[in-house]
C-alpha cells in the first residue's frame, strides 16, 4: 500500500493514520475480533511504530479496540450499550440543530440539500454504498452549517463512531438505503417549508432507525467478557 506520508497534508501523521485505520474499522474491513498489531499497521501503511502506538491508544480510549496484555490487541465487537448511548447523544444534538436550521434556512441552503439528495439517489441506484454514505454525512453536515453551528456537527461525529459501525453494516447489507433516502427527502421537505416541529420529528424518526437495525440483528447477540451484549 502507498505510504500515507506521500499525501499532501499539513495534518500530523498520527491523525492521517487514525483516519485510515478508523475507516477500515467502520467499513468492516477490519472486522470485530480481528487482531491488529503495531507491526501489521506499520507494514500496511509504511510508517514507524510511534504514530501507530498513538493511534491504537486513541482507538482503545474510544472503545474501538480491546487490549489484552500478553495476548494482543483486537478490533472491539459492536457493543449495544455503546451504540445506544452514542445514538442518544446524536439524536438530541441533531434534533436541536435541525430546529435552528428550519428557522434560518434560505434558498441557497434548500438548493444545497436538494443537490445532496440527488447525489444520494444516484448512488443508491448505482448500488454504490460508499458514495451513498458520503452523501448521507454531507446532508447532516450541511444542516449543521445552515443552523450556523458546524462545530456541533464535529462533536456529533466524534460521539457517533459506534453508531456509524451499525449504520455502515446496515448499508453494506443494503437493508436501509431506500428507507434512508425517503427519510432524508422528508427531512429536507420540512426544512424547505421552514417547519421546525416537523423537521425535528422527521429527524428523530430517521435517527431511531439504528435501534431498529440493532433489534433485527440482536438474535446474534453474544455476552461480552464484562457481561455486556455485543453484535
């Protein structure tokens, strides 16, 4: 693999490396239970062990990897409690954001959201779930911008990592793409109508979808080492 050092960026190497490893966890390329070591990551990205160690520590703090002394480091399972808490944070912040967006939106914002919806529909028809997910993220980020609070979206991004593992799993199986697009269309219609109550209700319904998916796959629940439930 091409070294990430060759990428034109002023960001620290550890940040670039973190983004790459995180994407592989979210996408499922690094599956729950898979071993991950400093040597393996170093070979994968052609970097030294110092930034790798920083990344693994950060991922451990976020509950994305489990470290077992004298045994190894492994990609953490999707823990239902982590997902539900992250979903709670996201739902409450985004419902507050969308109310403000509905009161502040202008024609430029309406047009920008319509363009994102078209992009997402094209991605769905093409079966391109990576592109579909990127458009999904773009829509939520745009709503935060319209609300005048883009930093809040960054807080949401940091807190919703465990939700994203479930979202990516659902989209990978193409179980939700049509429903997600339909929900996005209703959200954007409420914003265009400058109706904060309907917009918030549509957003809440949309974000509750993660709970539905968790329930669908709960038949595969396994007790974790600490007694929690995992997927």
